[in-house]
């Protein structure tokens, strides 16, 4: 087993201070992932480094950030894959989110969007927490999830781990604060697939049909490229467009 | 809670950052840039056509200007903008209705190839007289 | 306060019209090119030729249609770009109105120009 000396150039920001990069060198095993190096920087060099991490196996979506400008999950990014062996590795927070501190971004706007299609499952305690700095800040009222009589809990099956990488990669999210975003729209598509209720479906499609819904997408496909879980948000957006347009023609034909 | 937010004007320019982006992003940036160029051209063209109001002498002298090589070169650039914008626009239309989404990169490549060939043929015709 | 993303927004047809006019332009621009640069001798028309060209009823219809479709497509395109400036809902509506006005003026100017040339 070989040891690597890696240099990380990490974006730093504390409220009231100028953003800048700090450089750290740590030693990790050659099979290590980038998150392990970030952990070491915190442990060995700077306890003020702020970052998110949890599961270490691309299931929670917490650690998402940019490695050399490209969105990735550092918990599954091996140094052999992302590092050229000598240059410093640059770490930046996700784009298109307000930055809280260092590598941590404010994701409340993100969860607002996901809640619109009720794809998030929020526990009672969480539903009373105030959301923050986005100028569209609101307190989310989650819809009560009704279970059939013989069930006490259920598993959701979908690929999305709500990491926010697609939102960071999207050029429309970069300019439009009201855009539902690839994650939000993919969630609407998924919610449409899961329901048999035509009214619910109509409501979901209506959510996506606005000026800042599916129609703002410029077909850059960056979201699908960047997604670590093969959600294919761009494909879902196009599928939604097709369904919305088909419904429109059906309506005009009937009338 | 403090945060780093970008002012509106700076944020509006952020679509332009194509560094380390993939093909679809380049296509989008190209379409937007050619689109802006073509809008400028639209009004330029209307302004030029207004020379017709001044009668035959003004217009005909413009026409002889329009045959000069540098002018023809500008025409070729214009045509390049039209072909890129139009053909990529077809890709946006198709994928936007969920047609050919999985092949969107190949579609871009194929259509840009058509654009290059068409431009080549057109340049030959324009400069060939 | 409600979640703004959970409110059903007004349906938008602008993208649909953008692609319809776009596809229309592939056809109309093609015809415009053929009529102006392939049929005309030497690829460009002198003054007398232009007048004769515009006096043909089929050509007139083609060029007017072309003008309307291209102005619509251009205005919709500019609108898509300007929406990136993070405008309020009211500002967005004002923008749409302003661009409609510019479009109408553009078409109007083209029609007036054509009229004067023919006569």
C-alpha cells in the first residue's frame, strides 16, 4: 500500500471575511477518496474548516462539492481518478447556492423545490425549522404521507440522493433564482410516475409548466452529465415537456 | 446567517462560463452568441434596406460595395452564424420534445458537420461568382 | 408563508412558439435565400430588380411572412436572454410588453419600407 502526499487548495469563506484559498498538504493511502483527505485537513491542520460528510458511500448526498471546477461526490472520488499526481487539487463549494461557510452551502432553496413535488420526506421536527437566506425563504409545510392500512413504513425507490450536483452544474440555475431546477423537475417527473390519481398528475405537470419550469431549460445537459446516480434529469425534463405538450393538444382537440 | 450572493448583473452573465463544461453547454453558448449576432444583423439588414428609400443611385452603389471580397467574407461569417444557430436549434427542438435525447451529442456533431459542409459549398459559390 | 415552488404557475407557451417559429424560419429563410441569391442574376439585385421583385404577389407574401416570423423569433430569443436578469414578476410582464412593441414596430417598419419601395 502506497502513501500519497496530496496538496489541497480549499476555498475558504467566513462571514465578514474575503473569500480566498488555503493550501494544505496531507498524507493519505493511494486507495483513499478525496473526502478522506478533507477529513485529515480538518483533523491535522485546521479545525475551522467547514464541510459536510456522512455516509461515505454516495447514498446521503451530503458531501457534494467541486473538484477542480467539476461537480463530484468526494466520498467516491478516488485520488487515482481525479488527481494528476502533482498539482494541487482545488476544492470549491457547489455553484448556485448561497455559501454558508467554506465548502458548506445553504440548501434550503433546494429542499423547497423538492418539497413542491413532495419527494422529500420530512419529519415533524424538521418541518418547523425556519428556512433561510434565499429571498424566497419560506417555511415548508410538508404534505402528510398517507400509508395504506397494512403498512407502517415504506421505502422510496428512486436514484436521486438529493446531493445538489445537478443544480450546481445547470447554467439556468446560475442565472435564474426562480427556476425549479433539474432536481426539482426530475422529482416532479418521478412523482408523476408514482401516482395513479389524475388530479395529482395534473397538479404536478402544472407545477412544471410555468415560465420558470421545464421551459427555462436550455438543453445544456450538464445536469445529466454531472449526476452521480444516473437520474438523467435532462431526460426527465424533456419527457415532461412531451407530456405537457401532448396534454395541451389533447385539450384543444377535445374543446 | 451570512452568505455569498452574486449581484444580479454578474449573475446574469454566469451562463457564459463554459470552462470544464461538456458539449451540450458549448452548444447552448454557441446558440446564444449566434442568436445575439443574428438579432444585430436583423436590424443592420433593415438599416441597409432603407437605402432603397434614397433611390437607385444609393442602392446600386451599395450593391457594388456588396460584391467586394471583404464584404463577401462577412457574408460567409453571417452564413456560419445562421447555419450553427439553425441546425443546433433543430437539435434543441427535437430533444425538447423528447426525441433523440440519448443521442444528443451525436446529433450535435452530425448537424455541425452538415453546417461545415454547407458553409464550404456556400463559400465556394459566393467567392466563385 | 407558502412554498413558492408548490404554487401552480401560469402556463407558458413561449418556448413552444420559439421552436415553431424556428422551424418556420428554416423553411422561410431557405426560400428567402433561394429567391434572393440563387434566382437573381449575380446573386444581388439592383434597384430596378428589387422593385420588380417586391411587386410579385407571391414574393410579397413570402417576405412579409418571413419578416413576421423572424421578428417573433428574435423577440422571443431576446426575452429568454433578458429573463436571466432575475426580474420580478411585474418586470417580466413589462419586458414581454416592451419586446412585443419592439417586434410590432420592426414588422411595421418593414411593411412601410416595402410599401414605399413598391410605389
